[in-house]
């Protein structure tokens, strides 16, 4: 579980996050949603330690991440996997080398054990046999799946996904969402997903936090979305006329 | 700088990366370095023979001057200036590209000390390989002087070789290696710094690459002067 308490972040005079308190629960897909510029990416980068908060606390289970020194942060990061928006696969390495990189760097496994683990992860994301391909030789959806395989190879306790469906077609997006959801449940991972994708919200939103102008505007789950009276959430979720019609047809408010 | 030289996580990964960098810097630059060195030696020999023509200085002095000027100055400085352009800009672009494509963030989140992993192998490879390239450049430069003077009749083979052997001072070779070592350290650290801290998009990446070459070149020339003062006093 990850708990953030009164997190604030400023860049110069601009306060991007204005004191956010929220729990990201283990074994659930925790979504951070909001319009562009709401502070989602900043919050995600604070959670993984790429930015330091101006004030506030970030608790990974019973450890305050903010107070750790560089080496202690590195130890926590061994338990963290992250899927980047652009996948961030290393271009000069094959799919197998990309997935094996964290194992090569940190594990004491034999070559055979590493290969078995890589093959298991590839199988888990339905990419058996793609070991020797380079990232440039596979599609965007496959790159995302390789990114997921790499992020779970060290069996993380915490998984972060930054816009996992950006640039993907709706069908592939569903595959990625389902994959993240099933991995989260299987391994009881605390998964935090930063997304704009309304389909993800409605399909895998176990714990949804809406950010608006650096503040937490709404918290709930996918079942609460259609019933909400929160105007900010309604404006965000049903921004398109098409979805507004669908919601009305479904009997939502 | 202290982070760069901190303890590697996994020795064999750093070893593999260092060998790859040695290959890229050494083998990848050998042809251009030899090509430049042969012309440096040739031009030095031809111009010095022009200045000596009709004078009282023995002609074998051409070989002597080519040898010393190539070993002390031209081989280390020219080689490292060329490598600042070729290798330095490449390092800045490679690391800067990784920064922009979030590869560095990805490694950081995995727990990798990115400053060490991305920079240390390059520094070790450069300070090992570039002094060797400088030595090869010195040898080829002297051969270039021979090619430019002996077949054209400016000197006989015996005169040039007599010049190469005359008044030889071992310390000049030490000076050449000191320069090679210092210049290679400068060009890698400056270039990696420019790439590692790049911000923005492709324009900024280009600017970082250019800055890597410009700052490396200026520092190489500055340290060339300082080393000359320190080692010749």
C-alpha cells in the first residue's frame, strides 16, 4: 500500500500540487485521472522519486519514502516496476535483453534461471518467441507489453503505469488494461495508473482519484462514476457528446 | 562527479559496457585518426623543409622536428580535438537521447545508479583507449613525414631516419601520454555532463552536442597550455 499525506509540489512560484492526501491500495488498480495540467504526471513522478515533494509524506507500507537517503531509495526501487508512456525500451537491446536488464543488474540468478524468468514474463504478456526482436521491430502495443514484462520481471510490490494506453487502438488498450489488472490481482501488487482513457476508468477503476488544478477533487471507484453528483468528474468523464448520450441511455444522472 | 565514481552495482555489466565503449572509441576512430595523423606529419615535414631550404641547418633536422612536434603536440592535441568532435558529440547525443526517451528515468526507477552506469564505463574506456590512439597517431604522423619527404626527393631515407633518432628525449613520450590521458578525461566528462543534464527536445539535444564539442575543445587547448607549462619547467 502507498499512502500520501498532504503532498505539495511547487516549481518556482507555480504550485502544481496543493496538498493531496490519498491511499493507493494493494491488490487494486488505483487510477489517477484528470485533465492535462491537473498534476497527474507530477504526482506519479513524486511517487517514484523522480521529483522530491516540496512538503508532505509518501509512505510505502511502513517506510516514509521522502526521508530515505539515496541508497535506501534504491532498495525500495528494487520493489518497484514502471511502465512508461513511451515504453522506454532500450533501442539497442533485444526484447529479451530489455526484460533481462533488471535481472542482469540486480539478481544473482544463473543465465538459465534468468532466461526462464524472461520467458515466463513474455508468456505472461502473450509475447512468446519475441525474444530476439528489437523494439523497433514490434508494434506500439507489443512495446507496451514488453514494458510490462520488464516492469514485473523482478516481482515488484508496486507497479506504476504512466498513460499505458496512449497511442493504442481501443482493442489493444483493453488487452493492456486486462493484463495490468490480472497481474495486479495475481501478485497483490499496489498498482497506480495515470490515465486519460475513459475505458480504463470504467473497466479497471478499483480506486479512482480525480485531480483538478493540483487538488484532489473526487475519490471513488468505477461503480460510483455513473452515480456521482460531482460536476468536475461529470465534466471530465462525459466530455464528449457521444458519451453524454450513452450515459443518458444507460440511465445515469 | 562523486556519484559517477561510486561503486558499481554489478561488475560484469560495467565490464561489458566498458569493452563496448572501448571498441566504439578505439576501433571506431582508428581510420580517421590515422588519416589525420598521416597528413599532419606530411604537412609538418613539407613546411619545415620549405623553411630550412637554403639554410645552414642540416636537412636531417626535418625528421627530428617532425618527430618532436608530432609526439609532444600534434598527436595528442589533434587526436583529442578530433575525438571531441567525433566521440564527444556522440556521447552527448547518446546520453541526451536516453534522457529524452525516459531511458534514464526507467533505469533510475529500476534502482540503477545511472550516472555511474552511463558515464563511468565511457570514462574508463576513453582514458584507456585514447592514449593508445594518440600513440598510434604519433607513429603514423612520423610515417606521414617520411612519405611526404623521401619519395618526393626532399630528403633521403637515411637522413629522415637519422632525424627521427637524433636528440631523442624519453620524457617527451611521457608528456604525450599525460596529455592523452588528461584530454580524454576532459572530453568524456564534459560530453557526458552535457548529455546527462539535457532538457527539452531535439533542438536542445543538438545544442548540448555542440556545447560538448565546444567546451571540450576549449578545455583541451587550455590544459594543453597548462601541461606544457608544468611539464617543461
